[in-house]
């Protein structure tokens, strides 16, 4: 064998000998572990555990000596496992092309900052709850404000992931209903991840508008599919009577709350009720159907009919306290299990109930060692300059991924095929995830690629993260000949059938059937969030107007403006089409909280559990 010839500063190459032995490539910068696998029987006995922790040059010299001794054998040998630790991570690391000093970045950042400022101002207004008069009346009764109750309930230093805080915004012309009159979200109580549902009696007495019912049901759905204990902080006057037709009779109206409670209980999902105010009519079933119930004396009341209705129906004159007060229900009826002296005491009792659930906890003393993870190499704050309010401009989706995943490491799958859909594996706070992200319109090849990748993740039990910025599937005669309908159907089928936890973030546009193929609300992602610049609709306002003109319809002068408004993120969030509008730079954090809810507790994601339907080939 000839002498080594240096070809680069950090690489040595060994030219093959006349025996046509394999090429050996050794990098000086890598750890030097070399194993010789195919050798003669005598040498295998002598060198069965041959490991050389030496420099690359020494390794090659010893390899040459070793090869001379093996030339007497007709058996070929190979050199294997020169792969250093962390090399897979190194080749998966996303390099950034973002220039924060560029004019485009600065313009995007300026526009996004303006949008964020409007959202933050709206959020501050919503968090105040009802009008000042109602809040002062609430405090005068020595009651904690609803958000203070939630803050006292969750563990100090933990995060309350509120769901759809903009629900009900500008939804009812006759009244403002901040946060839909109810606060819902996911928080940690006594180390246990729980869903919290808190009525806000400063908003129309805590009565249920249609959006209130929808938000309550959504919180129960989150608890049920993620197997999370549910805590109800009850302080409600029941159904909002002027809206009774949209609150009471249908399948997903008020009665569904109690149906869900019964089903969740049968599935072993604990439910704790804390009655901190009125709990009337059908609402009385919330504490009655919970595992354990707490009531605040001389403040909480539970009855199917209040004193005025009792008098009208039976002629009996009775006080609120005698009819359904805390002392009566705790000592006589047995509807409640614990009597609290005030809100603070009730919160402590609720925390104690959670501590007695024997539920898997997230606290450090009971949790297995946390998986190691690293923060993204690239600053998530730069997402404000990467995102854009002009959805006609392309969004560099890999730059987004680089600022969301651990170490900015992304193992891309089928990079050179179906290039308008980016797929690959990554980790978020140590959780392995599969990412499906748009980088253009969906072609037939993109749809096939997406379906293939979703199948892989389902087979391996890996959660899926969808980053939506899609105008739809490609149209035209060539696309139809390419089978866009059947290949798009593959993607939609794969998304619908995948039983692993799914999470969706709309980072730009979400239009047409592309919304379906990228796990829109109808496809039951565990959580769906929108960036403030995001839009959702059948199509853009200009395209819709053009279609109307094409079919000979007169276009209303205000149509474009109306469609723009209806596509806006706040319009979507007000109607609970998503779980909230989030700052782009906090995307990683929200996904981490969602993964914690979906993968913790008694959840079990089984690899290969998904059963797919028929794929038209």
C-alpha cells in the first residue's frame, strides 16, 4: 500500500492498494474509533475488541501494518465505524441566511411590531374582565377576581397556557363578552398538569353565551383527549336567556357539558368542582357530577331553582343559604364534600384534592431525569423580522424551523422531492417531533411526500407539528393529469387518520383545501395557534372577487373589505377557530407546553396504532 497523501488540512486519504482494498477516510477533527470487522479467524481472536483511541495519523499507520498481515488471507476486510459522536446532529444543523440589518428584515419587523402592539393592547383590555363597576362589586363581596383565582390555584413559577383569550371579541353587537365570559387553559397544580375552567361573573354575571358554551366544551375536549384532570371554578348565573335558542337545545349546547363530565368520569379523568358563587339550574350538575366538590360558605349556592322561582312554583319562601348554601349541602344533602370559609381556603382545598389523585406529576422530585436539550442556535426574536404581513411574499420556512427546534437541528426527509413541502424530524424541549411545513403551493409530489412522512411518524409514535402557510393545491390541466385529486386525498387521509398528537401553527395564509391537508381545525390537532399576521379562508379577497366576476356575479363594493376582515386572525380567534393568537417568538414555548400536556400524565402514544383508510394509488 502506498504512503498517505494529504488532500486537505484536516483530512487524510489512503489510496487503495493493488488488492483493491477499500478507501479509508479519516478526519483529524473527529474522535478516532476504528473497528476492523472482517479479518482472519486468528486475528479476530487476537484483536476481537480492537479500539484505537489515537490520532488519525497513528490510526492509519497501524492500519497499514495490520493490512500487511492480512494480505496472506484471501478474505476481504473492511474498515467500519469511523462515524464520530454527534456527527448526525452536525449535519442536521440549519444554517441561517437571515440578515437582521437588511431593509427587508427591518420593514418586516416594523410591521409585525405594530400588529403585536395592537394584539397586546387588546389582550390587556380582555384580561380586565367585565366593566369596572362589576369588578368593584365582585371585590366588595370579598371574592377574588377570576384571574386571581387561577393564579392562586396553579403552582408558583409555572405557566398558565390560556386557551382562546380573544373568544367573543366583537361577536355580540349588544354586549362585550371579554374572553367569552370564561377563562380556560392548561396549568400545573401540585405538580399535575390540569385543565382549568373558571367562570367570570364580572362579565354578565358569568352567564353562558353561545361562545361561552363553545369555549367550555373546547376545554373539556382538551382535557379528554390529553387525559388531564379538570378543575371547575364555578361562579355562574347559568344560560344567558336572550340567547337560549343558541345555548340550550342542540347537541353541542349547554347539556353537552354534563354529557362530557359523565364520559370523562367513566374514562378515569378526575374532575374537581369549586363552587365560589351561584350555581343554578342545569349548572348545579357541574359539582354534582364531579369527583369531589368544594363550596364557599355564605357565597356559593347550588340549586335547580332559585328562591323566586321556588316561591312562584310552590309558594315556599326560603333564603338562598337555606335553599342551597354551603353549610346545608356539606352537612345535609351531601352534594358537596368540603366547606371553605373563603375563596383562598377553597383554592387550598382544591390543590389538596389534586395532590390526592395519585396522578403522575411533573415535579422534579417525582419526575425521571429530564432529557437534555439545547435552545435554538438562532434567536427566536428574529421571527418578528422573518414573518411578514404581506402574505404574497414567500416565508423562508426553514428559518422558522431553525428558531423553534432544539439546537436548530432538523433531519430533513426527502429534501429534493416535492420541494414545496418541508418534512423532517426534530426535537422540541427534548420531545421528538415530525415537522410538516409549507414552502409553497402543494403539488402532487408534495402531497405524496407528506402522506409518506405522516405514515412514518404514525408508525413510530412521533407527534406531528404542522407549520401552515398555504394558498392551496396546484390547479390546471397538467396537475389534474398528475393526479392532484387522488394524491391530495392521500395527504388529507393521512392527516385525518394519524392517531399521534398533532399540533398546528398558522404562520401565514391558510386557504382552501390546503387548510385540510395541513391539519386545520377540522382535523382535530391537540392545539392550533395562529400568528397575528395569519389569515384563514376559502381564498383571498382578491381571488374571491375575481371568481365572482368570472361567473357573472356583481361584486359588492364592500366584499373585499368584508372578506379581509373575516380572514383576520382576531376574527378567527373570536369564534374559537383556533386556541389563541401567539407571538411568533413564543412559538417554541407554546409547542413545548402543548407537548407537555399531550405526552405527560397517563398519556401513552403507541407506535403503529394508527389505522389508515384506503389510499387511491
